[in-house]
């Protein structure tokens, strides 16, 4: 699974609150690639919850 946070991220923290094993938010969300394996379901949930659609999952 490839996860990318695009430039539309507003740093709201929704992704981190849903899936902190994969997402960390300072000014904007950052993907912790090492945490993706085994957390695919919460990555998808975080992507669905993103208010601006900034999380791209492939």
C-alpha cells in the first residue's frame, strides 16, 4: 500500500487521531511508512475521514 499526503492538507489532525501508527501532524500530516504494514484498515479510515481529501491511498 502506498500512502501520500498531498498539498491540500490543512493539518487538522483527524488522520493522526484515527491512525497514529501511520500519521503524524505538525504543520501538515506526515506518513510514517514503517507503520503502514498491518494498519491498512485505519489508513483507509483516515483517508475517508480527511475533510479535504488530502490522503491518497494506492
